[in-house]
C-alpha cells in the first residue's frame, strides 16, 4: 500500500512540507538552545521561514556543530527521553541522540513505510543480521518497523552464518536485512555445507551499509557477484541516525524514495547553494516531526544526485541516487579526483585480492597520496596485475603496501568499530 502523499502532485507535496516546516521552525525557535542562539546571532526572524525555499536564509548545521554543542540540540527535558543512541562516528567522534516516545513512533512509521516500499508485507518474516544493541539506531528501527507493519522479525544479530542459516530454515525467513558483503559469506557457507540456498525461503535482501548500484542504477561489482550466485531481489536503502529516516528502493530499483512527511532534502554545492537539477552535490536535510533533537539544514557529507521524475511504481516522490562518496573524503591524486567508493569498486572487481584497506595520507609535497594495504601473501605477479587493473580503471596507480595477516586484520576490524573499515583518511589526523 503506497501512502497517498507519495502519489501526490509536486504541489501537494510542497504544500505539506511547507506546513510541516513552519511547525518545525516554530518548535526549535521555542525549545532548541542551539537554534535559538543561531537565530539570535544571525538576526533571523523564524516567522519569516515559511517555505522550503526559505531554508536558504538559514545557515547550514554541520557535524562539527553537532559534536561541539551536542547537548544544546536537545529540545525536551531529559526525563522525556526514553532511548539513547549514538552515531557511528564515521566522520569524527560519535554524537548522542535522545529520542522521545513520539520519536520512536516516528521511527517505526519510517521503517514500516520503507519496508513496504521494498515489498515487505505482514505475511513476511524479516531476519535481522545486524546488531540491535551497542547504542545502534538502525537495528531498533528495523524491529519497530516490522512490528508496526505487522511482519515477523527474527533477531539473529551480526555474523555467525551457521545460526543465520538455521534461522532461515527454522522460521522460513523471506527477507534479510543485511550488509551486502555478508551475503557472499552466507553463500560461501551454504556451498561449503551443502545448503540448497537457491531453493530457500529467502526471496529478497534489504541491503545496508554498502552500495549495490552505480549512478545509472545498475548493479555494481558487489551487487553483480551476489546476484550471479543467488537470484534474490536486492534492495538498497540509505539512512542515518541524524535523520531518523530512510530512503529505500522500490521494485524499480531507481533510487531510494523520499518520505516527504518526515524530511526535507536539499542537494548543495560547495558554497551551500542548491545545485541544478540532476547535478551531484552534498545532501542536506531538515527533519520533520522530531521532538528530541530536530535538525535544520544538516549537511551529511554524502555526495549524491536527486531524481525528480515520477517512478514507474506509482510514486511521485523524489529519489536519491547511490552515494558517490563523502565530501570530506574526496581525493586529489596525480591530477585525478577520486572518491573512496570508486576505488573500492575497482578493488572488489579484482579476483583473488581478499582483504584490503584504502588509506589516503599527505605526501612529501603536501599533496594527497593514495595507499592500498593488501596481504603480503599476494605474489609479485598478482601485485603487477592489480596495478594494471587499477591503472585501467582509475587512470592512476596507488602505492601498494604489504601487510601481514594480523596487521591487515587490525586495520580492517579496529577495536570498538561497529563495522569493517575499508577506508582510512589519515589526512584528518594532521
């Protein structure tokens, strides 16, 4: 069932967002220490912000602002907070979010809507292969969403392929919520242990944490590897703790659909201005309907495109492209502009590479230097072929750095990290 607002005309969606924006502005002007101070210091009349276009009158809010003034974003007494989460700290130290009971209800609505976009119904069994704990919002969101939708959830948690397959068979799981690369591990385990995964109950996977598609919405190397092995539907989803909202693909697989009643989006250039339609820019968002810690014009650091043409699924909402890369992680290397994801895509497509970690440092000349940490078990011929593969696809050749198995594992799985690390930006430590 598609919510009526997602099939509405652009004018109807705009009117809804303008109304909800006025409510959000009035709310933070009254309750947010941070935004009250921001309005005062910048001589901003909050009553003058009436439309989405008026957001341009406001300064952006950055991750640095949130980190420095974390507590000043809280709009309710701490006694009204019922759940605390933290961000993963991908672009710096983690920040704390407090959610009210109403915020949890909003989170449930978001995830139920997102699951429904990917085709989940109350008749499905959804298996969660990521953590529900460790102050992690996503696992909680998935649980609340399936509960609101009426579907069943199997909370297996991360790792342990044997338990995942036992759960699939025991509960006849139909959807997996999973990091895409873990699907390859499930396939490998099934093949090694005689499990007929092709004829299992699983019909689809909702994939998080890693991109499945390129900018033309075709499956990338990782997505293609999965699909070649296991012919299940693969759905991409994009979300963050800060937005408490997800952009999930429908069956057309043409980008993550916007839920307009929950969030306002902008795609900005390096000066904070709106880019032209279809151009790449940084995603900024304004949350709607959040009580605990609402945000205005919060910049994500993620570079992507917005697509506005109606989707064949019947939704008229905007769709977000896959993330091209993080703004802070853009690399200028030997006259070529790269994002880590493009390097990851090339490395993923090289057979036999195994574990790797990309690192960018400042070289002797003060310019970016790109390193690829690989295993020292790779032969000289494999290293030569890898360099040729990189040159053919990136037009430049990063330096290869050989690591022992233990050294590489320590880089890939640092202590306290919630997920494997593929990219280290050592420029940020200088």
